[in-house]
C-alpha cells in the first residue's frame, strides 16, 4: 500500500530531492517503533530503531485518520517492516507491515507497560545520532520486548537485564568482580557508579555504597542473560540490583530517564492511572 504523494509543508519533496542526489532514495528496513509525534491534522512522525539504518525519524501520512490501514502498525512497541523514501531531514513511510505487534501484550499489564516504555526511551537515548547503525541494541530491544510480551520473566528483571546489556553495548559494562579502579581481584563489597562498578576497600570512592553479594550475583546474571539464576533471586536483592542499575544508568545517560521513575516494580508501591496517562502522553507527544 502506498501513501499519496502529498507532502507536509516544510519537508523536501522526496520525489525530487532524494532522486537528485543520485543516491538510493527508497529503502526497506525492519525496526521497532519507539516514539510517535503528531504532525498537522492527520500525520505522525514516527521514531524507529531499525536493524540496519539505526534510529530514523519518518513521516507517516494520514495515519491518524480512522480510514488509515496502517496507523496501528506504527504504534510504539510494534516490530514493523518498513519501506521508506529517504528525505533530506525526515524520511517518508510508504509501506508498513506489522511483524510482531508486541504492544498488544505489553499494554495489558501495567508492570510490562512501564518496563517497556523505559526500554524504548533508553533505546532512543542511547542512539543520540540518527542513522548510526546499532544492530546489537536493536537485537536487545527486540529480545526484551518479546520477553515482556511473553511474560517469560518478571518485567523488572527483563528491564534491568536490558538496561545492563544496553549499557554494555554502549561501552559501559560494569565491573562486577574486580575493583573497577585498581583491578584488585574481587569480590568486593563496595559499588561505585562513578568508578564503573565494584570497588575495593582501599579505593572505596566517595559515594560508594555497599552491595549484597547476592545482588551483585543477580547483576551478573542479568548481564549474562542467566535466567535460571535471575528468576530464582529474592525480592530484596532484586530491589537492590534495580537501585544499582538505575543509578548506573543515570550516571551514564545525561539527565536520567523520566520513564524509569514510573516503572512499576510490583513491590506494592501503587501508582495512579493519572500517572500512567501522563507517561503515555509524554511518550506519544
Ligand atoms: Zn581498588
């Protein structure tokens, strides 16, 4: 199915600008929709983390009309196969086929939804430059969303595993055995986000906190994808690991992540539907 050739004001004409460059103007890729913005009366700008092209933003025309056949395929969490026109600033979606509508099975559960939203926001924050391929992050995101949708593990564990591995892909893998400062063989009981993980008693940087060995073991399991160990972990160690992951993430990702504060850790801390709605609105724009 093709969009009409009309274009939003201010955008380059895809049928002239791109062709005139003499380069490839039409391309296919698969990706995960990580954000949408309204554009004009009926259009949306969709932000997609693609397998081959990296993070791209593209205009999807007419998708907010009730007659649009692929509006629902361009919602956050959806794994889609896309055909796009390459534009000067924004690409134009010309075809969209849903491969896996993960959103349907993620939105039914508040803990899954908030964890998934934090994953999407992290994926966007870790790809500051558009069109820089990040295959590993794409694969992590697909795997994480699938695990959330399947309910295979506690949503909080899936999220923390995704965050740790996404940070590792970005080059910020925490040291979970030897001292992150001097390399002294561990295990150590101090954890310092500024130093990059565990720290020995001699280094013990300012701001370092103690971490239970079981919590550190859980971090290692989540980083390695060892679900037998992770699933068997105790709630108290999950909470401590979650706190360490959040601190570590926020140290590395400037300004932190607003959606992370909304995550329902299913530890009895109820949050109102107003908060959920605000998060959803903030995310959808
Ligand atoms: Zn040390």
